[in-house]
C-alpha cells in the first residue's frame, strides 16, 4: 500500500487486495500470513533461544570477569581459567532454563485471554485472534472493540472511534465512508480506522489495508519502542540493585587495594576481587524474580486469574483498595426482567413489546439488560429494521428505527432522565397522549420508588421519526439483580486482609444505597457524580478515604476517583469490563478486567479474571502476596549473606598473608548457594503474611542486611579462629574449611530466614528442603572427591568437624533468636 491508498474507493481497494464479498478463504489467509507476517508489533519469535542465553552474561561484572579469565589464560593459568569459564557458563545455563520456563508459562497463560476480532471468512462471520488478521480481510467493528489494524470503512452506523492513542484527542471522532482528497493526512481521513484505537460507539464494516508494523501505530511504535512504565516493585528492585552494587564495588576496591599493598600477585588479586564482586552480587535476582512470578502466575491461573504482565503481581499483593462496579461483582450480574409498566405504573404489553424490539434488533454491545429482555417471546415479523442509533455514554440512550405498517417508528430505551429529556408527551395506558409536564412528577416518583427497592429501571419512548426528538414517553422496564449469596463474607475476608472495597457505579444513587444496606453498610453515605463535580481535588483526597460508595458516576469521574485514591497513599486496584472503564484501568495501580468484557478493557488490563467474582479475586490477592513474599525471601537471603561475606573478606584481607579464597572457589561457592534458592518459588508462606498487603521497603532490607550479615561474619570469624589457632591450618586447609562452612551455613540458614516465625512452627516446602539438604550435605563430600584437586581443596581433619558443627548450630540459633527481636521491632 502506498501513501495514496486511502484516497481510493472501497471497490478499488477490494479489487487490488482480491478481497471477495464472502471474505478471504483459508488458502488466501495462509499465503498472506507468509507474505505480511503476523498482525503484531513484536517479533514472531520470542527471545527464548540464544539471545536469552547470551543475556545471562550481559552484566558488566561478568564480562569483566570473563576478560580477566582470558588474560589469565593468556598468562598460562589454563586450569583456573577453564574452571572460571565452566562455573560462569553453568550459572548462566541455570538462569537461562529458569527464565525460559517463565516465558513459556506466561505465553501459555496469555493464550487464554487472546483479543479476537469478528472477520468475514468463507462467507461467515467468525472470531479470529487479532494476530491472524491479514490485508484484504473484511472485519466487523462494534462498541468496545480494539481496532486491530488499519482499515478502510465501507459501511458505518453512527460510528465513533476513540483515537487518543494516536492523536491524544480525548473526544471520540465520528467516522464516515467519505473519500477525501489524497493530500489529506491519513490521520485526518474520516473513512479510515487505525490500529490500537477503540470503538466508542456504533457499528462498522471495513476492509483491512495494513497490519502489524505497517500500520500508522506500528510506525510510531517502531520509532519510539514503547515500554510500559515501571511498577513499584520493578523500581524497588532497580533501586536495591544500584544500592548493592555501590556497596559491593566500594568494598571490592578496598579489598583489592589491601591485596596490592601486601604485595600479592596483581592478576590473581584482580581476579579475586572480580570473582568476589560477582559472587556477592545477587546476579540471579532477575531469574529468581521471573521464576517466582511465573510460578505465581501459574498458580493464579488455576484459580481463574490470568496474569498478563508478571510484574503486576507485586502490585496485586500490596493492593489495599479495590474499586469495582456493583453489577456482576457485588450482584449476580444476570438481570431478571421483573415488569413492563406504562407511564401510570400499570402492566403494559406494548412497553414489553417495544423493549423487546429495541433489544432484539440492536447490533451494538449487548448488556445483561438486553439479554434479560430477549428472553421474552414476541412475533416481530411485521417489523423491519431501517437503522440504528447506537448507545453512547453521553446520550445514555439506544434507538432503533423500524418500518411498521408503512410507518416509520423509532423506539428508544435508556436511562430515565436522558430518555425523558427527549420527550415532549406521555402516552397513558388507554392510548391517550398528554403533555410530559403533566406527568413528570409522577414518573419521577415511580422511578425513585423502584430505585429504593434496588431495581434497575430504564425508560422506553417512541416517535414517528428517525431522530431522537419530540418523542412520546411510553413506560418503564424494571429488572432485579440480586446480591451474590457469599459476597458479604468475601468483602469481610478482603477487609481482614487489608483490602477495602469501594463501589463505583453509574447506577442511580438509591440503587447503590440499597446494595450498600444489603451488605451491612447501613451508615454509608453515597457520593453522587453531581456532588463530585463540586468537590475540589484537595477535598477529594479526604472524601475517597472516608466514603465507600460512589453512584451516578461518569466514565471520566472514575479516573479522577482512582487518581485521588492513589494520591492519598493507597495502592488501588480497579475491576472493570467495559469501554467506559478504560481510563480508570489505565489510572489504577492494578488494572483488572474480565474475560467476558470488552476487548479494550482486557487490552488495558494487567490481570484478567476468567470469572467475574470477588471470591476469585480474593484468592488471586492471596497468591500474589505469596509470590511477592517468596521473592523477598531471596532478597533477604542474598543481601545478608553477601554483605556478611564481604565483611568477612575485608576483615580476612587485613591479617592474612594469602587470599582467603581463590576466584574459582568463590564462584563455585556462589553457584552452590544459588541452587537451593531457585526452589523458593515453591516454598510455603506463613498465613500472617497473606493477611496484609506486602510492600517493598528498602530501609527495612538495609537493616536486615546489616543485622544478619554481621551475624554471618561472626560465624566466619569463629571459623577463621578455629582454623588458624586450633588446627594451625595452612593455606589449602584454611580455604577448604571456610568454603565448607560458608556453603553449609548459607544453605541451612535459608530454612531459618524464610519465615518470620519459629522454624519449628513454619515448615518449608518439600523442594526447598530437598535442595538445601543436598547442598548442605554434599559440600562435605567435595574435599573427598576428585574435585579437590581441580578447586584446590584438601580433606578436612576429623577434629575440625565438631567445632564446625558447633559454629553452624550456634549461627542458626543466633539467627533464630535475632529474628524474633528484629521482626518484633
């Protein structure tokens, strides 16, 4: 397609693309997929192969170590260099397999919530994953759809598109089939729809002309390389990483300086310092995080919660406010059609028929109300649909124009106030027509009475015209949507876990009040959209903290409420399923959509619920907290062990005449210590952790690092004393003894640090226990194996084991004791 494509007619484009009236067939689709590729902005092959493997070695410290090892190899230290290369390779391989598994898990889960498009294929309208749309396809677009490609419109019906993602304009643009001059910029053409924009209202048919990176949005994405903003957790990890890197580099430089001062070999000292930096930096933290989050996402999927963006699990775990509409969340979401009454409040078959005609023939986004009306059975053979004026969130009405008995009849249904505003007269049960002013008070009183009973009530009007003007008010349709039986218990459970529910609904304030009363919120004052207009942004901070029910809320007000809650210090989740929820979903810390909702809502979400149910959400919150807690366990273990070892190395460098450990021994120790921690994703989490939001607290982590790192160093210094003064150890025995103590204690302390409670009360997961046991026991056999010659170890004397076991036991007891005082504080 060239730049003048959109100046051509639909017939010309269809001939050029060989697009038939019946749509493309499978053979044509397969051919075009090969020619144009998938309709995606991402490469079709995920980063799961060699690039992912190479990314495990992109750390500057790792690259420096490899460079130093090459230099060592050049100087003739063949064995040591090869050992360093092998350990670095194995560590990278470990991270590669873990991250690839996490990516595969995420891909499988995303397949469950694919965005699909209605396409004409082989003469039938079918749902196709948007990735498989090709140029020449004929697509159908309805309210709430995300437009998957650039397409030329050839049939529209009151079609409005939100193009904010491309133009920044918040007001939806009306689209037509009008062809304009070829000099007109593409984004100004009314007959074109663009990829990643959203259907605000109406219906349209279009022929696809560009997909993937060939679209207008694709060109922008390619230039700018869009990247989602960091979550609080990602920011915390990044800040923590820089902090630890600074501490590590400072201490490494100090240790390197000491070694040079004591006239130790420069190359060996440099390798030692680099290996120390690598060994003491939590280089597997990205892999550990990916594994934990992927494991959590897999478990959440079993509870019908699909995670689209893994990093959002952390925000899910620390969420303390959940905002949701009442329909389908608090209530069953299956509307029951109660009655159709005339303007006088009496049963009316005509009102029921007109309501059915409107719901049955409308082609836009069908609501639960439409489904409830459609269960009625009427003979509509004498009615021919002429056109439709789709629903939108400004008019709050939906009209269908019919030809009946040779006359034009427009039937409107919608919100009472908006329908009444388009009426000039009222029809009574006997067919008599009177002025709307004569019955306005009576109509308002009936509507208010229904709202107080918790009923959802909409109005019906008609006119012998094709515009929504000078209509005749006909009557009301009333529906009931009962509260879910267990929702009260779920809300109380969420509250006990520190998550407070706030209801944000477009329904009448009396309906919202009725629901609040049924939930036991008898003293709750409902804040309406009209009141919200009069509240300043500063005052709103207090209102959103104190109030829990907001009714008659407009779509843009939802976003304002969410932002106010966030500014007041809350971590906010928003559960939405409609196109009117998109702004609120973007504004929330955790965007939660429902799989049955609009495509645009699912696309904007971080998490998708297969089932719209608060109990499912409660399970997801708990699983999110477990996932985050297991990630923090690694952070606690890595920081305390790393800082402790750094402190021990610095101290040892002051009085030893040799390096306390060789570079290859440091890397081997680090590799062994990382093995058990890879099993943290499967570990059990104390129940008290899931009862409150989990937060990233760098100050807390620093304190933990200092306290438990120094305890680690105390165990190391006791080991130094035993080796030097009790055994009179030479260089090889000293290194062997400290290596064994260091690995065994680091593995075993994982079982203690993993819980805030007593190790005897909180049992670890099986895989973690197994991995710790293998490493803690296996390290004692390394000096007796052929590895002793490769790594420079020697068998340990029998008299060393008793003090060694005593030091490890004393260290574990000290950590358990210190833990009680630390967490109590």
